[in-house]
């Protein structure tokens, strides 16, 4: 690789038109960036947006939570080590930036409303330090922890009395809806970065009371703040919400004014065609998470129906990815293959994939489109190619991985150069985070026994559904 003028390709509308051949890609980089080394036959394009994630610096498998059915897997989140929220987010965001992703939706994991403002401040500082765009979804919930249709008491008959006595001490207590919404608004008021957007984050209708959902709808309408929520991820959620809302949960949400262009819902695996049409009519966006839904046995989202009936959709990693590596490029490939159909003509095109990943993803994050760029070693993707006229979008969906991302430019600043972050020591941060996590192992070892019992009771409870 050599610095200086370098020919390459500019792909501003992947799937819509071929890349434009450029004699010098450097002129398209931000003026503040010193000339990097450009791979031969490089490609510049808008980076995809990770439109739903949880910011795991220590990933779930690493803290001992093996993939399982969603409801049985959730108790394993108790094994998440106690670490510095700033460091956790710094490592998670660094991992994404190294893959060429410059914007992410972070659904914050803390359920302690008293710590939300402080922790959210740490997360926002981490995003600023890495240099990526961030949408921060502030968690809001107050209903049915541990088990749908009744909460922890549903599991009590399935646990030994001594185990229930021990576990019940950790049943969460929730603040009033007004207190929770005020905390989210305080996070928003503290944000001064144009690269960050703060949103309301009801965890999901199964974990929110009607009063909380209605309060969020009112607050969003009054403030214009966006909402980001999980919706109908697993078959058990479909069963329970159909019982709780006989008119249908999507219809209920519409009745209370919850559905609007300010809302994005994640997963939507169990959505029906009439519900897709209603979401589309209200301008709601959906985020599909193919790997996470397969790994947690929730199923495959009806993307083919969405292509016909709506709503607009994007893609997110949900803290996992196909190889547990937070590689959004591979996630796009998986979606492209899963939803291509069986007909002579592909049902889900490269244009639809990249429009979802770039344009709809940006809308969900309240971010601009085409202000950021990722530099791809496209020459490596076609090193053995006998022709030079293939559609670049098709090549990217067939072969692109995080390793081929060589530069990232966000908001006019260089975030990653030649596969290394320019602003922080990500390996040093990762080492420090692991040290903190390992220091928590004595507590986690004890907690693991409780998680095993809680997960077994959870499996037994839902086995009768």
C-alpha cells in the first residue's frame, strides 16, 4: 500500500448503481484527515448501521451464558460481571468501530433507575472517545420480571423452598413510570454531543405495565424523543401478549398513540401480516436480528412479508453475530441468504439489504445519511476475479467481513486507520475490562448455582405452554 493519490471505487448507493471509478479516493476523505495508506483497488462507501445492540464489552458466552431459548437464557444475564460501565461500553464500541461500523443503537442493560443517569453518562463518554455515533435507549420496565403472566410467583412452586427464599431476595423493585421517564429525560438533557441521540427504551410490552406504556407514548409525543423497544421476539411472548391484549398488542399500542415514525421495534419475529401493515401505516421501523433470533431459538423474522407489506426495516447484531464476533457485514450476508426465497428471481435484493442497513438504520438512530465513510480493501475481495465488472454490492454481500474494513470516518473525523483505532488503546481497555471481570469471579461462581436453578424453573414453567 502506498500513500498519495490512489485509484479506487466510490460506492455511495450500493445496490442502486455500480461504484464510480475514481482516480484519487483521498479527495473524498474529510479534510481534517491526514492521507492514509490506501489499499490497491480500495472502495469507499457509507458504513452500515448497527441498529440494535446491548454493548456487551464482555460477551454473553464469555460470562458463561450459553445460547438457549430466550426465556431460559435470560436468567443467565445475572452472570454479567460487575465492571466499570465506561470501560464496558468502550470495549463494545471499539469492537464495532474496528469492523467498520460507525453508528450503533445501545440498549442499556442496567435495571437500576437510580444509577441510570450516571451510567448513561459513562456510555456516552465512551462513544465520544471512540468517535462513533450512538443512540442510547434508556431502559424502562415495571412488570412481570422472571416469568410472563404473573412474574416471580409463577416460578415459586418449581423451586425448592430454600432456593426460593434465596432467589426471592433479588426480585427487582421498580420506580413509578414518572420517575423512570424523568430519569431518561435527564440523560437526554445531559447530552451535548451531535453524534448522540437519547431515546426511551421500554424493554418490551411483556415487561411494561399499561400505565408505563401509555406514559411513554405521551412523553414521546410531548418531547419528540424517539422510542426503541423489543417486540414479539419469541413464541412465548406471542402467546402471552395475545392473552393479555385480546385485541392484539400492536392494535393496543396503536390505540394508546404508541405507534408513530418515532418508534423502532426490534426482532418482530412473531409479527403477523396485518400487524406489519399497521406498523407500516404508522411509519414505525423494525430492526431484524437474524443471528440472535436463530441462536436463541426465536425463529426467523418475516422479512419477505415486510418487503411487500412494510414496515421499513434495518439490521442489528443484538450483542451476538453469527460467529459471536460482532461482524455486521456477515449479519447482512446471513439476512441476504435467509430471505432470498426459492424463485427464479431473488426476493430480497442487495439494494434492499443496503437501504435497510444504511438509510433505515440511520433513521432509527436519528443520524444523517452519507456523512460517514468506511474504506474497504475491495482488491482483497476480488483478488482472484477474472472479470472486473461485477456489481460491488453483490461482491460485498458474498465476501465482505470485518477484516476487510481498513478505515472509518465519522462526523468528519478519522476513527479507524488500517485496522487500528486512532483515538484509544482498545487492547489496553479490553485487558483492563477482563481484569475487572475476573476479579468478580468469586461472586459469579456463587451466582451461577442460583442461575442454574432459576433457568431450570423457567424451562419447567414454559414447558406447559
